[in-house]
C-alpha cells in the first residue's frame, strides 16, 4: 500500500459515526485473516505470524493532522502487536511514535514518547477497528489520554479508497506537544485547555519507511530494543529515559516507553 502525505486547505471526506449514508466498513486488503494465528514465522513467540503483525500494523497505521505551527515533525515510529483473543480474532497494535522532541514553549523536552493502541478484529474476510487508546501527556499532571470507541473516531476515505469506516483512523496532534485526539474539539479541551489542533498538514505515522522492520516484539521477547541514530542510542523497551536520539543540556529528557508497555501488557 502506498501512502503519501499532503497539505490541504479544504476539508476531506471524513467519515464519522454521525454520517447517515450507507458505507463500507473495515479493511478488505490485508492479506491475512484466520491464518494470522498459528502459522508462519513467529520471532517474538506470541502465536502470531510476523508478516501478519506487520500487515495489520501497517494497514491500520493512523493518519495524523498537524497544526500550522507544528515545529516538531521528526519521528522514527515502531510498533508491537499482541493477540487478546483467538476466539474473537482480536489483536491490539501499540504504535510508538518516538517524536524526537516536544517543542512546547514552556514544556519542551528531548524525546516525546506518545503512542496509540488500536484494538482490531477479523471477521468474514475483513478487519475492523473496535477501540483506540490515544496517549495525551499520559502520567503527567495534565493527562488527557483516553479510550475511544470506533464510532467516536474519524476515517478519511478521500486519500485512499481502500480505507473505510472502522478502517485506519484520522487523529489530531496537539501543536508541538504531540498528544493525539479523536477530533478537534477534544484536542482543544486537552491538558487544561492548553492543547491546540488544526487540520493543516496531514501525514501518516510513518511517512518514510512504512513501518518496515520496526516490530519491537515485546518486553519479554525483544526483537528491537537498542536503536542507534546519528551516533546516539535509545533503548526503547528498557526502563530508561527516552531522549529522542538527542540530549540537550538545557532541557530535560522524557521517561521512556517501558512503563506504558508494561501497563498495557506488551
């Protein structure tokens, strides 16, 4: 699947639960279904086919809308996938955004470990989004993170006709601080009214590498942990600070992803 980013000044075809017209649901182009379980290579020993994990993670990779004032686009995303129920063919995908920094005027810091968890299931030849957990300053004093049901999310079908209601979601990224929200109004209420979003520049989570070779496995069976970039090392799965492959003396680092991965059983 080829995806590109685009900047627009007009609204796109966003499907929400309020749309009254008939619509297709779910994604039908992911080349795995029941055979996601118990077949093929399984490097992280979680009972899931590694290629299925990639196809599902890439297939549901969210579309981000950034504000016109965003100054911290840089990121190197990773993902993890786990099965929550074979009976209902349900998976959860944990997307590690790994923004290099938070460029907020008063809150700036190296490394910005925001993330999303999408819960999806397979049925009748299609994959469906059920729930999304969107981190928004999680475990901070203005934590605005929340679970959203599929009918509280938006879906853009104008950029790629393969998307549909309950396919990959459209999310809104708080200017410079990278908290994610299900719509503009929720964003503007976030972090005690300090967050702000707009629909200015759209980018998929991974604009360059399409999540290829970015499966971290799990904290128990680590496929990727130590990552070197520009001569700096991050340990994504360890209980260690996340510095965004940077370490400026004049601003603090972030706490890493391990505490979030542990909390959600990854």
